[in-house]
């Protein structure tokens, strides 16, 4: 499975390009609309073409991500997929309770993180050593909070709560809790 | 005139509070209160920006989260609601060419919002009640972390704001439909149909076009007000629910928190909150753009029927998009994530894109225009939404949400750019445009200061959002504290941009105070000499 950092790099590139274009467009518009020139009406044809363009962009974004980001189909079809390994994690009183000190798994196997909250709404996120995020989910009390994930490369990851649960929540960090290896 | 004379009496002594009508005074009060609360929000924001670089020893973490809780609420309710409600209570009668239905009710709206905001802000400041604006169940009723008494005051403050909001809603719809004394009977049913955009929709398919009884900006205000009303209902209901738990705790009863399903509550509450974020903000902003474009150009709006219909579509869309906030909730049904969270949300790209295009096309039809303050701030507002809406559409995607949810990306390029650049610059445009009308021709103290206000706000707002976004893409979360300077490079740059926003606000505030004078500011809060319902003095 493609690493989430690759997806983020693509998004950064696409959004930066879009921002540059729209900022330049607005500068151009500001200059032109105040410069000497004939006032002209915009053709309705241009307007309707713009509407179609927006509709295509809006829908195609989700089609593209569905077909290129691997965890989307895993997420949508979660009930049909059998995990190779499951980690049952409990959260209570602002503390993660792990089944073992280190959660070990291997690359390319389907790992299920099954997190249960016994009191508040929390978050569950995995982070790389440089603090960048691998993935996250919300942990809602009274409900199943399962996330399936396939790691593409070995590494050690930190668990951190990604949702605010009161001031104590900022300290909900378990350093180097997940270790992914080539083979177990 | 000397500096002191100008400070006391305003630029060239042109502003005379005694000449103001009751409606002008009420509107100006709303604006002043809104700007003061905007100042609160900017200072709080700046404190938090510094805290993200290096936690401030004098502010313990529980106080930081109390600030984080109050900040968006003060910004939205205390500032934006005040300015928007004040402007619309003036503009609806102004555009309908009839008196407001109730001046007394407009005054009470101002009082409830001003006092309510102060109550919840001070309750949070003193008691550190900090469940954030999201109030994810059962956090607001977790009395092992928060004081029930402090929380009860906090929720009461929010409830007061909502009462003021309900009064605003009543006043707007009554003003559109009522028949003033001595007037011919007004067709209230037809006026409502026109205001809700039903005529605009049927006109798109009818051979014979029906005449619109209300102007497009009034129609936009009416539709946004529907979302305001629904949102007030949701917040009031939720507030009462939380209050029941608080009163129980104060009286010594421990009501079972599990009686409320956390996911159902989250759906319910986000449905209501999105009526602000995706409903009234986008609809009100589109309506304000249309009004500003027509007033700046003196021309008819481009594609008027489409614009009216798009506002109706936006209203329906705003009722069905809430699930994009729950894309990371694994128990949320997949169908809701795809249909409501992704597909319907993508409609906002279309409706807001249409408003963007229609406004630019209307401005284009009147070129060459002079680069006045209203025009330049309007262009800034348009750019803000052009940057922020696509950022929101990206995070409303199941794949991207998995790696963006609750990061600084959400709150930076999407929320802060939308609110600070998009919404606030649109409001500044309206303030600059309405300033001479509301003050009976007072003169702005300094155009140079207005230019500084514009550039500092634009660069500060976009820059802060951009650096927060970069930190978010690197994994930095919102709603937490980093103690070891993990993202210091981005946070220092974001804080520098934040300080530009603070400077821009101070420059603007100083410019306005010097324009009307301290006596003028005080004069706004005294009773009007003329006790009638005129919007502007008869001789004007």
C-alpha cells in the first residue's frame, strides 16, 4: 500500500499550484477591472462552461482518490475484509491501555486497530518519528472504532490521541508503541 | 485640527451623533460591539499563536484550552453575529424601502448578543470550562474535569446569544412581510415565496417571468436567516440538555452520561453547527457579495435568476452536508459518508463557485472601476473563499480525511482563511461602504491607514493560514499543545502573520476612532433625539 506521506506530497503540490493560479488570477482581475477599457458583458456560455467545470472537478476529486488512495476501498469495504492481525486497545481516563507493551506487525499484512473508549470521545492516531501522521480515527464511546491498515515499510510509530478530551488529553502519547518489521 | 481635537471630535468634526436616527445608532452599536469582540478574538488568537511556539508559563494548559474554547465562539457570536445582524437589520428595511418591524426588538438583539457573549467568555475565563465549541458528548457534562457551576454560566451565556438570535430572525421575516401603518396591504405570502427563492427557481423554467418582489440581497438574507433559526434551535436544545446535567450535578444527582448516544449526538450537533459553517456563512456571504457588486457598479447582477436559484440550492445543501465532519468516525454509516460527506459537500464548490463568478462578472461589466476601499476588500473576500472552499472540499474526502482530520490543515487553510480573509474582508467591505450612510457623511481619517489595514490583513490572513496548513500536512494537530517545539518553524512564521492581523485591526480601529472621535463613539450609545423609524434623517 502506498505510504500516506506520498499522498500528502501530491496534495501539497496540487493545492500549492491551485493557490498560485487563483492569486495571480485575482491580481490580474484587480488590475484589469480598474484599467481603462470598454465594459463588456460576460457571455452566458462562459458561465455555463464554468458550472460544468466545477461539477467535473467536484465529482472527479472523489473518483480519483477512490481509485488511487488504497485505504479508501479498504475503509468502505471494511466489513468484508478479514484482518491478518488485530490489536484490541482500550482508552479510559485519558490513558491508552495496550494489549502488550509493543504492538508488533509486519509489512503488507492487514492490521486491525480496534479501539474502545470507556468514557469520553478520543482520537487514535499513528505518527512517524518526525511527528508526521500516518493515519487517524475518532474513538467514540459506546461504538466500535475499527481501522484497517496495511503498512508498506518497516518503522516505529507513536500513538497519540487526535481528538480533544479535556486538558489532560494533550499528554495522551505512547511513544514508539507500534513496530512494523519486514517479517515477524 | 490638532491631534487631540481630532481624537475627541473626529475628522473635521463631521460626525454628529445627535443627527443619527434610532436605526443608525442601533446599527453602529452592533458594529462597535462586533469590533470590540473581534479585538478579543484577535488577542486570544495571538496568545495561542505564541503558545504554539513556546507554552507561556503564566498560562496553565487548562487556561489555554479555555481560551481555545472561547475564541471561536467570541469570534462567531460576539463579533460576526453582531456585525452581520446589525448590518442586515439596517439593510433589509433599506432595500425594501419600508421601516423595520420593531426597533425595540433590534435593540434587544444587540443587548442579548453583547451580554451573552460577555457571560460565556467570562465564565470560561474564570472557571476554565473548556469542552471546545464541538462539545463532543459526554465532555461538556464531565464534571470530574470541569466545574458544573462555571459550565452552567457558560451555557447560559450561549443561550442568551441564541435568544438574541431568535429575536433577529423574527424581526427580519416580519420586516419583509408586514404592512406598515398607513400602507396598502402587503402580499405577505408572495413576499415570503420571493424571499425564499421559489420564484427565482420557477422563473428558470417558466416562459413568462414573474417579477421578483424582493431584491436579491434581501432574498439571500432571508435564506441565510432560515439557517440561523434552525441553528439557534439546535444550540438551544443542546444547551438545555447540557444544563440539565449541570443542574443535576449541582444538586448532587449523577445523571447517567451514557443515556445520550455519543455518535447520535455528534450527528445532531454537527447538523446544527454546519448550518453556520456551510449554511448561513456561505449564503450570507454570497448575498453580501451580490449587494456590494451591484452597489459598487450601479449595474444589475449578472445571471440574476441563476443566482437566486443557487441560493435556494445552497440552503438545501447546507441541511445535508454535516457528515463530512464524521468521515473519521468508523461507526458512521458508509452511505452517509459518501453521499452527505463527499458528494453533497462537493455541491458547495459549485454554489460558491457560482457566487464567485457572478460577482466578478458583475464587476467586469462596469469596468473601469475605481479601486475604492469597498472594492479592494470585496476582492480580498472573494480570494479568501476561492482559497478556503477547495481546501474544505479536499478534506471532505474519505481518503484525504484519514490523514488531514483534526490537523492544522483544517483550521488553517480552510477555517481561518474562510473566516479571516473571506468573511471578515467581505464584512470590512460592507463597513467601508456603509460608513458614510450610517454616519451621515463622516469622513474617513486616513486613506493611508485603510491601505495598511487592507494589505496587513490580506497578507497576515493568507500567510497564517498557509503556515498552519504546512504544519498540518506535516502532522501537526489542532486542539493540543506541543511542548518541545516540534513545529516551531511553521508556528513562528504563523505567529508573525498573526501579528500582522493584530496590527491591521489596531490600525483600522484607530482610523475609525479618529474618524468619528471619542465623543462620537460615546454618542452612539446615548438615546436618539429623533424617535421615529426613519433609517436615515429625512433631510438626507
